[in-house]
RNA sequence: GCCCCCGUAGCUCAGCUGGACAGAGCAACGGACUUCUAAUCCGCAGGUCGCAGGUUCGAAUCCUGCCGGGGGCGCCA
């Protein structure tokens, strides 16, 4: 709010200076001594105004000083022509009130339904084995992204696409059947130890494909359950074969003239849509390739009314993006309605030693094993520490530890401490007076203001996290908030001897605001906010 | 050969649509506990932002090339 008020005042000042229609950006200076807010408009519009930046800035400042902007204490010109605003602490007291009034439900939230209707597809690993730690990165990312998009006003559905037919599943079934029959696993089969376990587990007479795929799916669901990730929809590829959706999609593509027959196969003219070669939709043996059902699936999603599809894939599927987008475009959709986010690979270590591929699966360590070792909260928080664009190295020993170098612990600790203060106040019989009756102006210490300043950033942070599909920005923020709160906790007692009652009251509300911020930050990331540790 | 991601402090990483002397955590060193969780806090130290050009009043940020690391280029998924 203060941001808009300042921007409006600057805009008006520019108009009065005869420089209309300028976009005014207000930024938070990197350094506190540059003020609470700053703008570079004078630099940015100097050329257009035909004036020198500092001179233009001076003119703006002169007008602002008489404009009566709330909370504004001082305006200065700095460097080549930045305008810096210094505000009275009262602007942060207003932030406190705002945070408390919005509470955990609404803090950082935009108007519900103001955005898109989005389908976030995540993981979609073949039901041929357990999820591993790499899948988990994508799952944690996608789930947090879905939370962020929901909070910023979108309607979001989480979906898992199950490849419950096709070559991979056949191979899987043959591997299970071989184990059951006491025969060696086929050359091209699945070789992990879980195949031996599952093969032995399979009841006699069971259809290895049906049984195996249900077994794998149960494993996958169980893993996600433990991470606290819930799908709104498990979409079965097979269901499309049953409803004829795949045939319809092919017919649709034929009608659009983007399909041709050659060499006994049916091809999609994907080169018309940016692909580097055309792709086979139906093989010469009459079977579909994976891409046709995938196009049909995306067609189905559009048919269900989503106006934006976000697919989260692992790095090993990046080569697939162009042809999938081509498929969507071939259906007549704007390719921008399908957005694919790629998560880069994860490398696991234990005390600096690389964790070798799991014997059980022949791939990365399993998700459930990781949760057993470090817990669900640490798994989720760790995966959300950094951008998905870069490879990640995770040391399991570090994130399993309840120590300072474990960031999830640090943030949860801040939340637990906030709760502990509230418990303390309650046990001392201190009644919290209504916020409106409490004098917040006693909150002037830098420790207190730092917490509020951090809280004041959240609306921008979550908006940017949503826009850039970057949940890690929320992680960075909540770590900073936690740091500010630990500092406050250490230096400013809320309850105790020698603390005036009015200060206790104001600080109790500060604690509540911080608690809301920490709970919302952690909640959006899918990480628990415990009241005690 | 072509495509994608990355290359910032000893280590792991932030750095917003380009902006003011490049930030955090860990590790190292030095401090701080009679009161709400010291599982914390404070201080000090540490960087040619891979390299070379370009655009700009201004580049870690945008563009080009090169070097290095990772991933991908099937009538597999």
C-alpha cells in the first residue's frame, strides 16, 4: 500500500513537471542507508523529459515534500539521480496490523480466482517401480508451485499421468513374470532388487502387468503420501484407450492436415510447429508411440477447461518439450498455453561421499529411503532451497541433523520460538489486548523493525515466485524472516521482569505477525510449522 | 554435430523486470547465556561474479563468441 502511495505521489509530481505517462518503479534499496524505498524514474525518464537526471529528481523531490505523503519522513537525491525515501516506523506498524488481520489464510494472498485455471502435471513416472530422490525434487517443486499459484489467485489442480500401458509396462511385467517363474530377467528388463521382491510377492496366477502396475502405483502413492503431496487427479493413459480419446485425437489431427502416412507409419508434421523432425504417432506395427497418447492427454486437459497447463519434468525429458509443444500447437492451441518446467538433476552425498545408485532400483536412492533418513520436512525444504535450473547436491547427513547448518531446522525453530513466547505469555496470565488498543509505536528497535520489514516484502516475493515459477524465492524469504526473528528473540524480551506492559503487548503482536509469516512461508512450501521442537 | 541447464567467497547457494561500494549459510577466527528454546545471537575475515567482446548514463544481470561441468537428441517413455 505504501508502495502504491509513493508511486502515485511520484507520478503526480512528474505530471506536474510536465512529464506524463511515466511508469514509476519503486524498489527496495539493497542498503538500508539508501532509505526504505527508492526509485530511478529520474534516471529512466530524464532523456524523454529532455532534462538532466539530478535536476529532474530535484524538481520531483521539491513537489513531494509538499505533497503530504503518509509516513514519509525524508526524501533525498543520491548518486546519479536516485530518489530515496525514508519513512517513519509507523509504515511498518501498519504492515504489522495488515499481517495480523489477514492471518495465515490471507497473508500474501491475491483475490481468489483472479488468475488462471491451471493444471500442474507432476512426476508422471512410469508405474514400474518406486519413486526416487530425483522424482522427489520435481514433486516438491511442483507441489510448492501449485500452492504458490493458488495463493496468488489461481485455481490449480495437481495431476499425475499414469502410463498404464505401453512398452515400458510390458517390459516391467515380463521382468516380474520371469522372477515369478524362476527364470532369469530378460536382457532389456528391469533389474533392480525390488523386481525380485515384488516378483516373489506376486500371488500365483496374477496377471503380472495388472498386478505389477497396481503394486508400483501403491508404492508411488505411498511415497507421495509421506511427503504430504496429494494429487487431485490420477489420470490413466488406459482410460483414453477406453473412451476413444486417442483415436479422436488422431482424427482431429488428420482433419487439421498435420498428419501424413509414410513408411507404413503415421507421422505428425511437427516440423511445422518448431520441431526439428517429424514424429511418428502410430508405428508400422499399429501401436501408438508415447507421443500420441500424450497429445491426447493434453487435449483432454484443455477440454476440461484449463487455460494453462504446467508440466514439470526431469532433465532427462527436456528433449521431449519441443515435440510436446508442437503437438499442442498442432491441435490448434497457442503453444504458450503449455508451459514445461524442467528440474535439473540431484546428486546425493552423505558426509561428502557421493551416494551411489541404489541397489534396490538401480537408480538414485528411493524417495521413501530418503524420508526415512532425513524426514519429509527436510526433504521438501531442501529441494526448495535453490532454483530448479541448477543441479543440486544434497548432503543427507547435513539435512538429517538438528543443527545450525540445517536450514529447515533454523526456520522451524523460529516458528517454535514464536509459539513458545505466546505460551509463556499465556502461562504468566498475560491477556493480549485487542490489536486496535495496543500502541505499536513503541516498536522502534532495529530488531523489531527488521522483522516487520521482512514481512512487508512477502506480497512482492510471492507474486514474483508465482510469476517466475520459482518457489525457492519463498524459501529464501522465509529464511531471512527467520533470521530477523531469531535476532529479535535474542535481544528483545517480550515477557519478563522490567518490561513495561505496553511493550509486552506490542511485542506480542509483533510475535504473532512473525508467526503468521513463518507459518505461511513454510506452509506454502509444504513444510510443517511445529509449535515445539 | 545440434538442443537445454549451470559456471558468483574454501564449501553449498541467493542476487527481483539491468541500477548506487556483490549477499546469506556453513567452514575458520574472536566474543555473548540470572528472564520467552545458546538448536540462538554478535563481530572479524573471505570474491578478477569462467574468459573475451558488444548494447547502455549504468551489466553478476541483456546479446554474441569461446572455455569448463551436467543433461538430452529412437517407429523407448
